[in-house]
């Protein structure tokens, strides 16, 4: 079904290096809360119109070292935020996050700093869990500790995305600490939710790494955001995460099934499955969600799909998402569905 669901906003580096098979896991987990999908470009223009001064707020020259460039850009943004209105801070976030992640396919050397840093760190990233970097008792070697510290000094970290691979990303609360006290309430809420969820990898090796209950909590958090701020410029990235989580919870992954092997019934309701602990837990989380959030879109989908086989449920989810959100999740594009 899935090849492996790696990291989405894997900063654009996953598009360059990991390939499309990593896109799905990327959507929820990468902690690169770019405004994405056209919004950033519009807001870049807005920030230029709202704030005519140069984006460089000091005369400090930009360093040649890529890690120090990342820190330098953060200092420039911080200085500019101190003079910004909340709306200008929103626009600056859109501009800054897009600038960090952009991937220039024709000229990779002109890609965003995070993309270039990931390329620079390929010797570690491509074999992150290899013996060169970890001791027998699971501790980083002195070589890796030194590299980790260099990243930490500027607010970055290695992020294990499974199957022995990693990416370099900002630490989970990087954007929240930089922008949180300056942006509008909807942006702050988005950044708070993203920072909290980015602390743990949710999907690894086509399985749910955080458990079904924590996974359901993520769905509820994004639906809450969408209900609170339906007109926010962050609706698109929030909606992408929400719809993806919906699809995974309802239809499962190769190593986290939600239906019996033949797809005829929900996992745990098929012959011989009733006593399986993971199946019982999944069914319980479904019931708990419907009781706790009875009027939510997710509860309606849980009820709608309860008596369907997997193929019927898949079609019902696609139809529901398109009807209520104008699109179906990327889950259906990357899973071979």
C-alpha cells in the first residue's frame, strides 16, 4: 500500500532527496510549518507592501557558513519582528518559512538554506542509524555528538524519519519562539499546535508510532483549529494535516491496519480478531472519539464508515472530504489508492 510515509514539509529536501514515497509521513511530522500552497507567495508581496524597509535590519554581513547563515537570517527576522504589527508578523512568517524551504530544481545551489543544509549533511542523513554514528548501547558517537551540537547551537536538529534515515529541521518550537509573541492569534495557535505535535514522530515504517489515542488527539486538535479560524491564512496547511490524519485513522497503514486482511470489516471485528489487543484498542479509540466529539467531521466519518468494507469506506472518505473541504487528502495520491 504505502512505500514508507517519511516527512512532508520535509523542508523541500525530501522532494529533492527522499522522493515522493516520503511525502505522506512528511505531511504531519516535519515541523516546517510553511504557509504553503500559494499563500506564502501572496503574503510575501503583502509584507513588502506593508513594510517598505529592507529585510536586512542590521549591517552585520551574512556569514559564508550555511549553519551560521541560518542563525543570521533568524536574527534579521527577530529585529524586524520587533517593529512589526501582528499582520506584518504573519506575512513575515510566510515569507521566512517559504524562503527557508524552497527547492530550486533547475539550480539546487539557489534553494533555501534548509535544503542546502540537508544536502551538506548527507553523509550523516543517508545512514543516520549506521554504526559510524551510534555506539552499541544506543548513544551517539563523539563524531555525531559534535555534529548534533553544531546544529543545536543555531536551533536545528537531526530528525529520525525511520528506516535509518534522517533530515535536518528546526527544533520543534523554533517558529513558535521566534514568531509566537508577534503574530495574530490564529498563527500563534497554529504554531503552538505544530510545535507540540512535532516533538514526536507520528508515523514510522508504515505504522502508528504514537499510538491510536495520541493520533486521534492530533485529529481533534486540527479540527479545533479549523473551526476556530476558518478564515486564517493557515487553513491550507492545517487542513492538509487534518485530512491526512483522517484518512490514516480510518483506512490504516500497512503495519497499522484498520480493516481485516481481506478488507471486509473493521480490524477487530473479523473472525479471530476480537481478542487482538491492538484491534481492541483501535475500536475503543473510535468509540471514544464519537462520544467526545459527536458533532465533529471525524465523528461523522467514523459513523459513516462503521458498517462498510474498506473499499466502500475509502470511496466514502474521498467523497466526504471533497464535499466538505474541496479536496481529498494526499493520502490517496501517495498510497496507490
